[in-house]
C-alpha cells in the first residue's frame, strides 16, 4: 500500500488552498452561517460508505460541505463569546502539527514538540508574570485547565491533613470547603462536578454589581473553617470583564490555609499589560491559574493553559506511568501535567504565535481590544434607549435596549437578531443583572477602529429599526 501518494498530496494542497481562500474572505461576507444546522444535517446526511474514496475526492467533498455552514469566528468584526481570531502563524503551525501527527505526551519520542511546549510554557509564565517556579500544562481549554488545577488543589489540601487521594480516592476523605463567587463561570462548576465537589455543597460568596467577589463575603464564608479548603477567584467576568479583588482574597485564603485558584480564562491576560496591572494586583499570589490560549493569545482552537505553583502536587495529580511508556526521570514529559495521554502537539502553534507577535505584539492586541471596547461603549451609551450595564475596563461590553422589564428584553433580543442576520458584525446574547443583554467581546488580533465603527453603525441601525417598528 502506498504510504503517501499523489491523491494524498493533492488533498494536502487542496486543504491549504481552501483555508487560504476562506481566510482571504474574512470581513467581506456576512459573519453568520447562511444555512442552519437542520439544513446542513439534511444535506450532508448519508449512509456509512461501503467503499472508500481517494483523499483528494474527500477533500473536495469536505470543502463543498463547508459552504454556507461556517461561522466567521476569525473575522475582525466577530464580537461573540470572547473568541480570539486564530493568528495565521498559529493556524499554519497547527496545520503542520496535523501533518507531523505527533502524540506529544513523552519527551523522548517527540523531542521537537516537547521542547517547543517547554519553551512556550516558560515564555507564558514570564508574559503573565506568574511565579517562575510554576509548572504548566497545555490542554483543550479553560474547563479542563480548571479541572487539572483543582485536582491538584483537592489532592494537596487533603494530603496536608493526612489523606492520600491518589491512593485512597475520596471515599471517607475529610470534607473540603470550596468557596466561589456568586458569578462563577459554568466551566468551574463543571470542573468541580468532575472532581466530586458538586454544586450543592459549594459555598457562594456574594459579588458586587460588576460580578466581583466581595472580600467581606468571602471572609464570612471562611470564618470558622479549620479543615482543607479551596477558594476559587475569577479574573474576567464573562459579562463585565471585571477581575475579583485578588490581593484581599489572597490574604483571606492564606489566613484560612486555603488553596487559591484563579479562573482566568481571558482576564488573566490583564496581568501581562502594564496599563491593566492595577486590576490584577495580587493575582500572582494564587496557587494555580487557568487561562485560554484561543482567546487573547490568538492560538487556534483548541488550547488552554494550566499553571500550578506547586509542581510536585500538579504532577502527583496528573502524572502517567506504565511499563510500556518511555517516561523520563530527568526530562519534562508533557503528559505528566494534563489528563490526556493521547494529545496533539499544542505547544507548536503556541510557540508560533508567541514568535509571530512577541511580547510587544501580545500587549498591543490586548491594549487595542480594551480601547476599542471602551470607545464602542462610550458611543453606544450616549444614544437614547441604550444602556451600558458594566464598567468597561477590559474588553467586554454589556448592552441593553429600551426600558427595563419585558418590553426592553424583547427589544434587546430583536436588535440582536437584526444585527446577527445582517452580518456586518456578530455580537452574542447574554442575561445579566436581571436583563437580557447584547455582549460585545473585543478579542481578535485584527479588529481595528474601522471595524469598531462598522459594528457601532450596525447596532445603531438595528436599534433605530426596532424602535420604528415599536412606534409604528
């Protein structure tokens, strides 16, 4: 059997050509998909093939399948869900990763992939201004990064009271007190459920009107706690972008002997930018952190980072060992810091994006996104009937339209539907502080002042149309 023939080479070229053509069209076409899921499912549904096709024919069929069914998430005017725009250098590197097909778990068989991951991790620790002794792992995203960090936290706080989770599991283990903020992200709740620390037993500390955990509320929840405890803070509220007050939270966690974890999916990047340091003050005092690479770092999906100050605790929670695996005692094996034994070489696109942007480029993207968000909020908030619900200090803008109550909620939904259908920009929906909202998440590396102008104009036009319909 031919290992790699002419049809396979043609398939590789077709994939590259189609990817280039798709990227060249970003910003020139409506952002949302032209066809919905039921239509695409009906069009693509077919019986399992009895006989295979040549690789080049498969790629032609796949390119055709993509037509009309893709969301332009890499568009400079995609403003939904805090999604980065996948930098071309990282995307091209990711294509190379697929071609190389490296199972990047152990350093000895995959030296290039493993070395690029180790270097990238060191660069990230420096860029995010985390303690230099941190261990790190690359996983699918912040949900798994939170789960990894909290596994290390759970096992370590129990180890300190004489319970070995790795050996004995959780049956009969001392109870762990877990405290989260009132606006904790759903990914943290999923991680806690995965770890046997379910929703109903978690203590909730009240938050302020921007979703920031109140230190006085955390103090009340921790008062009298004498056993193992974990506090989970948030860097980057999904609606407001606000960061919890890290310094007082770190003081309270230390006083209670608790492990402090920070869910920093996008907000942890504030600790990289000098203009935003005041918002993140004290975040480096935590014991672990989770952050996404496919948000502000612009790494293609999927990529998340976990950092743990106590590298031994991290490795105890995640380390793999088996007689058939070429584990090393002296080298860093990437698979020892994440749950997946089978894992792609995520460090390669991370390295590529950091090389392409450099520190200056990363900071420029973060700073520009924040400035554009503030500018859009200022312009929209000046218009009658539009309310900006948050203090825009990062890259999130939460908007509501019309009066407070059911009428305003209906108008907000109608504005969003018009904007998304028109396709010049693509914000996402939300529900916050008792109101339906439109969320603008300025996260792409290519988003410019001109893109912000187009987005503001599209939102204002939709708002005028909705008001006209109401008044007709």
